[in-house]
């Protein structure tokens, strides 16, 4: 019987698995693509939220949110209907828990706001939420934070845009909007993790939003192998290949568990 032959994708996956197995320090960056198999749509993919409805970007643009009451009302409706409330972690989320337990994971940097890494079992102090969290609300005036479910209960036809109960200020999900700077302490942790690893796995991210996307370049400059796992091409594919890393197009829910298990 003829032995099955390896495809280029199989060979690439096996090579990445060896890099991860041999590494003492791995940093992971995840984007929306890791959560699509949990039923949460991505943003820029062929069927992404903003691809289908470009106007939806206004609800996550700080200037529009602050300046337009209708945008805020739409944002509150979108939060109430968000798929994160019913989504469950998938095999890729669980595989990263296994990677953490192996002792290799330096940090799990995520652009996602859904909290699925923590629900899968990732240790909260290992997860660095670059773009904040949907699970909390923050007042733009007094900075007070409250649980999102608590505020969603206040959203009604009579109160479509609830104000802060402490100071009467404007409330927003504790997420980073376009036009809003990342928390300096959070960004500092991410930069340190990117510069202190042997393998940098970028999983399910379009790698177009900075400064998160720039972490790939930082890792490459520090000598790490950069591995991009994404369905669509990214601006960092060529950097990954040129610096001795790899680009994998296989489904995330299949390839990430395979890499970690090996």
C-alpha cells in the first residue's frame, strides 16, 4: 500500500508543531477568527459584521459614539444581541489552555472582547485583553466600571441610552473603540511578551489594526519565529516567511489543537 503523502499545509503544520514543542516560551495573539467557530462573526472577513454593514463601524468609533445619540442607542441594542452571551469556547480556545498548562505560554494576547479564553479555562492573569472586554461597562466621565448584564437590564424603550448611576455621565462598553488609545499598562505587557518569546503565534487576526498588529513585527525583530494562522492573507505573511516562520491557512479549530497536541 502506498504511504500517504504530506501536503505543503501538512508539512507546515508539522513544522510549526515542532517549533512549539521545542520552545520554552510561546506568545499567542488571537483575533476574531478564533471565535467564529463558536458562532461569533468576525469583522472583516467575507461575511464579517463590517463587510456586510459598513455603517456598523460607527458604533465602535469613539467620535461617532460620543457625538450621536442614535449611534449610542444602536450600540446598546447590538450589545444586548451580541453572540458572546450564548457562545461556547471551541477546540482552539481549549487547546490554548493546554498550551498554558504545558508551561510554554508566556502570554495570551487577544484582540477579542468576548471572554471565551477565560471561559475555556485560560488563567485570567495570562490573558491580556488588548481591546478590553464586553463584559463590563465604563463611564467615560468618572471611569466607574459595572458589569455589562447589570447595565443591559436598564436598557428599555424608555431608557435606550442609560447614564452612569454614579455621576450621570456617558456609559460605554469597556472596550477600545476606534479613536481610543489602548491602556498603556496593557500595551506594555503585550510588548514585553512579544519581545520575550521564541515562537509568536498570530491566530485568526487580520493583522490590520495597530498597535496590536505591530506586535508581530516586534516579535520578529526580537528573533522569534512568527506563525500566522488565518483564513485570509495578512500584511504580516511575508514577514513571517522571510524571518523563518510560517503561514497556515487551515481551519483554526483543527490546526491549533493539532499544533498543541503534537
